[in-house]
C-alpha cells in the first residue's frame, strides 16, 4: 500500500532501523545475603527498563547476593538462594525481548567464582567469571573467590542447560545487527589489558562491566575516565554498573554509579547516592561504531596481532511484543550545537585552542618565507 501524503514512514521513524540499540544500566537496592529480596528488586528495575524499550540491561557485581557478604559467601544456603534468584529473574523475564546480565557467586567444580550471568528468554546464555579479583587496600576477594584462570570447566549446568563458562565468550543477538556482547567484572576494567579489550579485538561491540566499586572522594571522576577511555580505545560501547544503596557500610560506602559511554563520549549516567533503585536508558549507535572500526585501519591491524579465540553464544530471535512507538523517539540527548560547548568555561578553552591552532599554523608558514618577504 502506498504511503499517504503527510504520513510519516514508520520504518524511518524507528531508531532501530538506523543502527541504534537501546541499553539500560540498572542499580537495584539490595539487602546483604537476601537473594529473594534482591531478585525482586532487580526485576523492578528490569521491568522499567523493558517498558522503556531496552534491548539489553546490565546490573551490578554480585547483585543477587550483595557484594558485602563476607564469609557468608561460603554458606551453602546463600549459594542455593542465589541459584534460585537467578531462576526467579530468568522466569519472570522469559516473555521479554530483553537480554539481562546479573551478578552472582557461583560454585563450579568445588571452586567459588564471582560471576556475570547473562540471561535471555528464560535461559542462561553465558557465565563469565571475574578474571582479576583484587586483594589490596580495602579489597580481599581472594579470601572467597578464585580467578577465572583457575577454572577447570568450560561450561556449567544452569537453569537446566549446559552453559558456556569463561572470559572468552561473546553473546551475539541476531535480532540486533552489530550487537555483540562481552561481560567482565569490576577490577577487570582497571587492569592494563582488560578482558574487554581482547573481546573488542575479537568483534565485541558492547562491553559490559559489572562492578561493586565502593566510593571514596573523587573516585567517580576516575571511573568516568576509565569508562570513556575504554569506549574510545576499543571503539565500542562501554557499560558500567556499580553497587548502590543497601550494601553493608561496615567499612565502605556505595554510590550506585552507572554509566554508558560510546566511542569516547559519556552518553548516559545514573543518579548517584540514590536511596532507592535507579537506572538509565539510552540509545547507542552501533552503525557508527562499525564504520569507525572500518575507517581506523590500526584497529584491524591490532586485532590481527592480538588475535584470540573466542566462543560465540547466540540467542534465537524473539517476538517483539512492545509497540513500535516505543522506538520512535530517541532515548538520547541530541546536542543542537555539538561543536560549541554549552559550559562557558569549556567554551573559552575550546575557542583558545581553535585560535592557537590557526595562529601556530600561520606562524609556521611565515617562518618558511624568505627573510625579505617576512
């Protein structure tokens, strides 16, 4: 049927047809060592993200147990409760066209790991153990958790299926062209060569970091630098979700800092220090990311030199029950003047730089003239 004059083309208005995917960072309220409460709190945030049109949602490190459980991590009742909580989240989100990553402690072959569990349509797609548990200053995770390198298994039974287990797993979403997910956990983003960087060179476009990350003065600024830097260096979307209200404050404090950065620019950030669950939803440009990777030939050369074998877990296409109108408006701030900073101080710095670029280039040309022409 021909489109009537004056009627907008619905396909054109849909942001998904222009290479965008909608992602969410969720920071639920938690209670220490209460997996059932934590699962319900996660679902409250995830349901809101689903209503907002998110295709993927990231939750914090060890969110289903809470990060500050201490030696309770060794209690079988807690570990059983966490598995039940994973099943609860998977079952409740089974009818949603939403991929979800939650944090959980899992025992595998008699060893305990700090894990990122990615779920879709009621089943587990992949489980990634933390590669580099910190054991310095206020951190002593090696008291409870083993590094990923000590894992003996490459898969584990979860939700009635054998699920890929390791830091070498990419999750591909066929219904979202260009969306290839890799997950790692907290300290993994802080090391010199993060697992996410190797994953990006292997084809990952969305890097998701589950974090707990207690807050100290000005630490949030360094986190921003890490997240922006990772997205710029890897020509990727870098997502980050830190633990929030409800964690034990025995010797630490928590601010619930969530971020999404894209190719070096911070595009979304949660409210910090919220005394309730919080989240942020934003559209990310996967098409522009792919074009940048083709254009920047050094990225491909680096990928060739650092080639690593990654497994790929694919989820089957799922029916979309949400109305198309959900994606007919950008979930993203579009700056009307992208090259002119709105902040007067930043604008002054930018104008000075523009002036000096032109002046120094002109000075170099003048120094090349014969003395009599100067």
